[in-house]
């Protein structure tokens, strides 16, 4: 299973270092709905549509809940903006659940994903919960490139490629909220394939990592 975060590249060794693997009892916790996002070439009939967008996030988030996205590219079109916003909403949503193990209602992850990524994102979150760890600090998204929008089997899609830099992420023991270690992970390339849903939201359909320093 491919894992999205630099901290999770480091997870294999952390699983051995953190013996406790108990998962918190389910406790439904409503989560705010994100900005609508990405799509699937063969959308499921049961896949949830994007809810009403939530208010804009605090423009000055705390250092422990920070992700660095590049500014919008110059001359960005309306469609390109929608793709970028869908990609950012996906990363914000995943980041929130990796930070806070008390959030047990993962419905929000389904509003920013489609296709195979709807299952993979939940597997990634479950893996951290089973390891009894969560993340802190922040990661950087560098050298972001937005691929050309193409139409395949009648579905519009585009791939976003970027360098993930987890140097400033920290792994915490969820039992005592004490740092276990920093991420220890090197930079690596990520390819997120975005798809346009019938509700006009762009969502991440596929997340691939490449073991290439960047």
C-alpha cells in the first residue's frame, strides 16, 4: 500500500518502536465538510456528493497544524483553480485525521477522493491508529506542477506532481502525546491523479509516490 505522507514513509520503523497497537473505541465526531474536490473514471452510484463548502480556514494556522502550498500559478484558469483547490482540500483533510486520533468519523475523506483512493486514504489513517501514533509539525509541498487536463473515457482528469518534504514533521505517541521521533524521511515525489465528478468537484482518484529525491 502506498502511503501519502513523509511521516508514513517512516512508519514501518515506527511500528516496531511503538508496541501499543490498540485502537480507540469508535466515537462518532461530526467533522466539518471541505471545499468540494476531485473525481473517478467509473464513479460509484453510492459515492457521496460534495456537501456545502465549509468556511474558509484561518489564514494564520498554528505552527503545529500547518501545510505549505505554493501560491496559485500566474494566469490560472477557472478549471485549473478548481483542480488545485480539490488537491489542497484532499491534503488538508488527510492531514487533519493523521493529526487527531479522536476523529473517528471518516466520512469527510470520501468527499475529497474517488475511485481506489477512497479506500486507500482510510487504510492509511487506520494504519496510524493501529500504530498508536499521530503527526505534528508540518510538511512542505514544493515544485508543484499541474499536468494538462485530458479526457479519458469521457472523464476529465489531470495529474499533479510535487515534491513532498517532511523534514519538519514529528511523530507523537498517541497514548501520552509525547514525541517519539521526527519523521526521519527524505523528500520524495508524489503524483496525484485528479478526476472531475458529475457534481463538478475535482477529487484525488489515485495517489502514487516515487522514491526519488527532490
